């Protein structure tokens, strides 16, 4: 998958942007606050409707405007051109079209234009709460499995209803109806996690080994909160937990509490790894995501790198460049090039106050 062109209207601080891309290495260079990350964020949104910054839909709309548009043109791996249009309204709603056809469900977009985004914000995957790691895991698996996304959506809808009934001290028969749905979807979610997580782990182990020159071994360890046997096991678990759940008014057990650990040489990276090692594991995690998506979807994802190389020590920075798949399109941002030797490798745009200027080898502006 390659991005051919991008048109933005009233997106963040970008009033109007129209860019065409002719290479597989595109670099946006400029001082902080000029709009580099906003552009990369727009590309990521055209892939999965998610901001890698965790921003809300209404914040996408430029101040003073009532809507924002992201229009992206792609070349798929079969040589066909595809289009994605995302419109954000100031009130927070959004509309999506793929190849001119309205898309009503997230599942109809996920996996169509796969992209993997690396940003400094990713370091929370090691350092912060399990919810960040679950969100990452759920998005990756949902991008490759419609069954997983459907089960996940059913699960959270049923859990919301069950929690409401728990707070209202509803009858057991009322609660049981939603526990049946919870049990079915919980079993499906964990079955897919158990099947696909080892594949993710294999890619992660390979990526980290290259990043560390083989000096360390890293792995992912899936840690389910509860793992009863089959659908009936889930029903029995929810039944046994119901009295306590009534007291606190929430569903305490289930896939929504699952986590995974990132290990270096068998030790939890969150507690024992150095800052450099933690940064390395996060980058390896994203590279693992890239190859996982490529293998399961049969489509080459795009790589988006938002000023991440400056976070690495020189050794890991050099090794990271070796990890970049040569046949994948990479779009990156930074205040400077990864190294002075790389200037001629990239199709470069200088970014100044929301405007993009194509740089030629003689450094003159377009």
C-alpha cells in the first residue's frame, strides 16, 4: 500500500494542503509546532480513524471552521487506485467514504489501507497502564480479524448493559440475559488472542534481536485476567462473581482486564529495563505490528514515523533503519534527518507554519 496524494481542508492548523508523493521515502522536516505531526496524524486517520495522539474528533477541526476533511489516494499492491475520505464535524461526528461509498462500520475500513504509526507517545505501552496495551492489541487484532472486532463490540455493549443493571440492583434473570452474550463474546475474544498473540510475539522477538544486534532477547507474554474453559466456564465465572459485582456495580472479570508483559531476558521491561531498552521494545513492537499485518492481510502496510529516531541512542538508531522494509513506503517527520548521509534518500518537504515546500537537491523551494 502506497500513499499517492493527500488533500487536507481545515485539519488542525492546516488550512489547505495538497500533496503528491512519488517515492517510498518521504520526510517532513521543520521546527516543532509547524504541522508535521498533524499531517502524519491525518494519514493515520485515513487508515483506522484513530489519532495516534489519542485526540477527539472535534479537535481535528481547525479553529473557526465547521468541518475538516482528509482525502487520501492510495495505490494498492495490485496496482489499483483507492480513495478514502474522512469528514469531521465541529460537533464531533465524522463521515467516512471508501472509493466513493459511505462506510457505516469501522470494520469496513480497518485493513483496507493498513498503516503502522510510530511516535514518542508509544512509550506509554511499556510505562503506563494495561489499558494502553489492550487498546493496541485490540486495534491490531481487529485490523486482521472481522470476527474479533465483532466479538469485541458485542462484549463491550453487553458489559455496559450488565454494569447498568448491577448498579440498579436488577433481578438475576435480567442480568443473566447479558451474561450469555458476555460469555459467548469473551470466549471468542480470548480464543483469537491465544491464537494470534504467539504470531505477534515471533515478529517482536525478531525485530528486537535486530535492534539490539542480538545482544538481548525480548518477548511478549499474554496475561489473561481470567481464562475459564469454554463458554460454559465463562457463564459459571460471571455467575459466581455476580454478588461481588453487585456490590461494586461493575463487571470485574473478563477480557477487558487482560494485559501482556514485555520481557527483556525474561524480566519485565516496565520494572527492570533501562530507558534505552524500553524505547527499543516499543519500536520493536511497532515493527512486529507491521510484519504481523503484512502476513495476515497479505498487504504491505505504510510506515509512519513521527520524530521517533531522536529518542534513540546512535546504535539503536542505526539498527532501526536496517529494520525498515525496503519495499514499504515510509513517511517520517523530524527536526533533522536521521543522519547527514540520508538527505538524498528522502523526498523532503520543509514545513513552515502549516505550509509544505518540496525540497530539491539544490535545497531550493518548489
